[in-house]
């Protein structure tokens, strides 16, 4: 049974008044820095704070470009990659506009939700595939398969806008030269945000068989503390924009990712449940010795929620595809949720290859949990990182039982696990019988559109390319069609629509 069939069955059940069963992926935000063994001199002016068991990442009081990683009470000085700054709230290097420089005094997070109807611990006797999957610590292989019978899936994912800054770089990754064992070219999953996206190029990616998923319209900070309407406007609005301007069918957009890996507590997942999403991928996992498999949110999350904003209630059938921490045994380069947030910019391409190989082998040689490789554009701006990635992809494709899959393809396999011996003819992973979105037009519309940024009193101009007609103004929150009518959007969950 395909994951789409499972979703259809759940939808039919919901229309009949039965509880929805959806498939969801949870991302516990793992936010970590890194230390370099080359810097062995203990800084004279920094002391690791007490009450942290001597471990953690801490802002450099002198500059936002550096931070300290305390390991057993010993401070290691680290520098963020070029163009990035240390965020003392999230505890990793990010873009300057997003970074909150420290040191920032920490206070207990306010309780914003009454802890009612909390999810219970995993009950494997009640949680059965294809609708439910969990395990005591999250490391169990679905279907009871042995590791040698389990495919090692690699999921390449990309966050943010797609435009002239990265489109050709992404096309180089998917140039058709690297193929899966069944002869199909490798594919990735793109979590799209709206601002600065080129929808002709997005349509190219969809037409080539890549999975299109939603980020949010605005990528705003602090969305984790917002309400139902804000989350619906951001995620469902993004889905509507992709449908109208990139010609990607709503039924094909089944996954989402929260901005900055900050899930919206129970609110975000209620929106996902109501609007027919299959999975989320926003929850980070600490650097555990054995990686965690994706799971449904029927039960309590089996690992630490680093963001502090994970769902606490049960959302049956909704899948979470978590961010396992990337790291090597020596912690050289640190540990990070996104690969571009590890400090590898001072490595040559062969060292990057070796780092990725060691990180990958923790999965491949143990429980073969899907190896998600999440990127922002900035990874590809550093030549050594880009070349190192290409070397890794070529190396991994020659390893036994390795498959490059989209997130939805990985979840489809998980709902009905198959032995590696039967995958060459596995219907869900074939590429010769798929109906992809139409090829983009040869002469796209290049739209210059008025746009008034939130909280400002001036009107700016945004440029957008699409094969559809140009809208009246730049599409945005509350007006995903760009009609020029503020607050036009009114999203109604499928189960509340009039029959």
C-alpha cells in the first residue's frame, strides 16, 4: 500500500466521522556548535559556566563571529564559517539577520499551553504499520528487519528559496550521472520559502521528479509562539503559492519544515493534521551514538526535544522525520542539524569527504536509519564543501544497498518495509511510470511587483518569475494569490468544508 493510498484511506475515514490517521515527521531542533582540536590553548578570559555539567556552547563576549564549546569544563574557541554569526539562543551559527548575539541571560521558558491530553509512551502492541510506528528509544528498524536486509536510504534536502543563486548548483548535484541500483537518477526534497523564489525554476525541479515541500511564506522569527491562524497562513499559504505559480499540485505537497527548526508546539501539528499533510521535518535529535528512525506522533517523542517547542499531544498517523545530529567521534567540526552549520569550512575536499563518510557510517554500520543530508545554499558557496559533497555522493552510490530517495519515498518504504533484495522492482521507487508536473514554459513571465514589507511604511519592488500570469502585487501572507486584497485568504480544513 502506497503512502498516498494510506493518506486517501485516512481522508475517507475522516469524512465518515472517524479519527484522522495521518503521517508526520517530528524534528527536535538540535542546535549545536563545534570545537576544533587544533585550538588547544585554553582561553585565559573564559570560564565554562557552572551548572552545565561542564558542557555546551556559549557566546564569545567579545564578538558574535565566535563561540566557545565547553567539553567537560574545558573551553574550545570556535569561529563561525564565513558570513555566519553565533546565535546565543539557538546555539549555532546562522545568518547575520537571524543571529541573536550574546551573551544572553537565560530564564525559564514561560508555559504557554496547559499540558492536557499528553501523549503517552510508545506501545508497540498497539502501534502497527502502515498507520503507526514507534519504538522505545526510536532506534528500532521498522518491520523487524535485520540491518543487512534494510536499505540505507540517503535523503538530500534543501531549505529556502530557489533562484539564480543556487539553481545551477543544485542541478550539478542532480546531473543524472549518479543513479540508484534500479537505474533511476537520484532525487531530492526541497522545503521552499517564498521570498526571492523563482517559480519557473521550482517548476523545473518538480518536473524533474524532485519532491516539493513547504517551508513558510515569510520565514519569520518567533513563529513557534504564534497561533493557529498564523501557522495556517504561513504553511497553507506557501502551498497555495506553489500550486498557483509553480504548477505543483496540492496533493503532491505533503511535507513541511518549520523556520529555524522551531516547531510550533501542538498548534503547528494541529494545522498539519487539519490540512492533510503527511509529515513534518523540524525536530532535532541530540548527538546520539545510534541514530533515530522517523516515527509517527501517536505517542510521546522518544528522544530529547532540543528546541523545547515539540508537540506534547498525540497526532495519530502524522509522521516526523527528525534531524539526527551530524558529527564524528572526535567532534572535529562540532555537531549540527544542518550540515552547513558544522565548522568544516577550513577543510579541503578530501577531509570533507572523510568527515561525511564517518558520519554516514554511524548509520550504515548500525541500524541504517535514513541518513538525511540537509543543506542551505551557503554550503555550495564554499568550493571545498561543494567538491567534498560531490565526492561523497559518488562514493556512497557505489556502496552496497544505498538508495537516494525523497522524504516521501522513504516514508512509503517505512509503511510497508521491503527487503533490499526486492527493491530493484519496487514500484514506489521506480522512475519510468511517474506523472510529474508539466515542463516549465520557454518564455516565462518576469513580474515586477509592489510589496510592502511587514512593519514598514514604504512600498518596495519584488521580482518573480512564473509560467502563470503575473499577479496584481507580490503574493504574501493573507493574499497568496497576489490579488491586492489584504486578508483575502481564508483557509478552511478539509474536514470542515461543506460537502
